[in-house]
C-alpha cells in the first residue's frame, strides 16, 4: 500500500484542512506513514503568519529536497498560506515540489489526483474518528486587512459554506461518533453575509443544536468589531454551545489599535467584555496580543499590560510583531522596536498572564466539571471542559470519547488534574 505523510503547522484551519486531505488520501487507498522517510506522498500544510513559521517551512522544503534525491518517486505537495498567487514563481524556486494548491482549494487537489491516475474520491473527506472532536471550516478567507496580517493575501476574500452543507456534514460526523465540533473561520462573525437569505452564526448554532448525537459545539475566531448580541444570546440559551470565546484584542492602546486597523477602541473592547460576561457569566475568554508593533512605546505597551490585568483572560496567545511582505504595516511602518525589547515585552506579558491564569484555575479546585475525553498521554486520560480547560485524570476504564464528570484537584496556569466522579453524560454547564 502506498503511504502518505502530512506535515502541518499553523492555525486550527490548517489542522482541519489536513484532516480533509488525509480523508482524500485514505479514499485513494493510501495509508498513513509515520515519517517523511517512509512516505510515497508528502503534503506540507504551511503557515507564514510570522517569519519563524515561514523559516520552518523553508527548512522542511530543504530537507525534502535531499530526500527526493534518494527517493525519486516521492511526490511532494504544498498547500497552506505559503502558497501565494505567484504559483509559477514558487514552482521555479522549488522545482522538487510536484504540486501546489491554494489553502482549501480541494477541487485543484482532486483534479491533480485524477491526472496522476490515483483519484481521490470527492465527498470522502470526512475526518477519520481518531478523536471525538472535529474541526469544521465554515468560512474561508478574511476581508479585514488588519495592517500586520498576511492572511487576507493568502486565503483571499471571505466565502461562507452553505448552511445546509455544514449541517449535513456535522450530522454525518455525529453518526460516526463525533461528540464535539469546532466551527472555524478567520472571522466567524462574517459567516453567511454572502449567502442567500443571509443566515448568520447564531442561526447555524441553532440548527446544529438539534443534531441529537452531538454533545458540544464551539467556534473560533470572533472579531471584537463584529460579534453580535444575537450570538451572545445563543451561547447563553443553547445547551450544546460551549461557554468559551476567542476574542483577540491585539493591543491595549488606541493609537496602536488604529495603526493595526482593528476597527475598535480599548473602551469599546472593554464594554464588549462586560456585555459578554453579563450575558454569559460562566464564559471563559482567550485573546491574542502582539507586542512590539511598529512605533509601540514603553508607555503604550504598559497600556496593554493594564488591560490584561483588568480583563483577566483565561488564556493569552502572545506574539512578537513580525513584518510580512505585502501587508499594510510592512509598506507603511518601519519595524523599529528592537528585538530585545520585543522579547522583554513578551516575557512581561507571559509572566503577568501566568499569574492570572494560575489564579483563575486555582478557583476551580474542588469543582466538578464535565470533560470530553480526547485521548490518553503518559497513563492519564485527557480532555477539555466546556470552558476549554485541559484536564488530566487517571482511570482504569476506557474513557475515550466519553463525557465524564471530573472533580478538580491540582491546578496550574495551563492545565487541571482531577478524578472521576461518575460516568458522566450530565449537562452540567461548568
Ligand atoms: N506578527 C505577529 N503576530 C501576528 N499575528 C498575525 N500576524 C502577525 C504578525 N505579522 C498574530 C495575531 C493573530 C494571530 C493569529 O497571529 O495576534 O490574532
Ligand atoms: Fe488577520 Fe485581522 Fe483577518 Fe484575523 S481578522 S485573519 S488578524 S486580517
């Protein structure tokens, strides 16, 4: 049997698309390999959000060049945000790559497989059930053009998948044992704007709530300028919709937010968080922060620290600004915050946030929480609560894919430890 190996870096969207590609390869009779070295077909699903990610892609492409000299029949495919509109230029730069396709452009991939005489079966792309959780892209692309971000240039304009198609897919997955779906988009608040009848994310959540076998629905990422009251009400009222939001703020200073072209002020963001917490008191919140954006002064950075202190997010994803060729910030501003300042600011945010997360999580000690078990690691089962907290526990029974009630013991800023209380299936919203 021919074998495939898929190398994935980057966001959840890439992970979802890799699951799909694996589905196509399975349908064509391939089997998963454990490394590049024993694969006949290699797919690189790439990310270029920051230079560090792009460098990893270039390093891996270099490695594969060597491998292809030894293994001449090896087919190398590239997708993800490394693939820009200049396909011909990329082919010239990387002649050892057999096929490139834009992120999410599966029709191109299927045509290529037909040309190769190993046709992938359309519609056979449902992820294999190695996990009770599946990622479902609902909207591709982004129309926002935040000044630092390369994504709109690589993933193109927003295109929503028809509501009926998503519901069919989720129903099929639920029949196959999937208990939780995460709906994905760069900006899920734009979902449906360009579809007939203009359904929105709240409508989709409402429909998905009636899929019997499904226990949980999540979605990411929201945009603070677009999230609606209707959506917050859906989270509050629909039992299956989990109480967690990814709400990237990026910075805590109005001038920086303006230069980033985020479309909101600190005050508006603050009011939004108050509204969210008022409507859904159990909500857990994650955010993204970029430190060292061009021109960011020490004082402006302090504003970000104060906002983090005030908001008390559950999780903060932190990145140092990385100029991306072609973006507005790259054209208009000099990357003038020295690397050592960026590192220092990154550390300051990390230290502050680990204290906050540690405090928030320690309050969960003694609480009983519902965990959906995703797998086991080092003799412990692990899974997530509705609020997206990672929980580990020991148990001799096979708990894979079950909803289990766990009493929380030890906590850290990143994870919780606990023990099973009963065999679960309760709708306890914690
Ligand atoms: N430099 C640093 N971080 C970036 N992000 C996006 N573009 C850049 C960049 N050029 C971060 C943002 C975004 C997350 C996915 O990646 O915080 O929310
Ligand atoms: Fe990038 Fe902004 Fe779109 Fe997010 S909303 S993908 S940060 S342009």
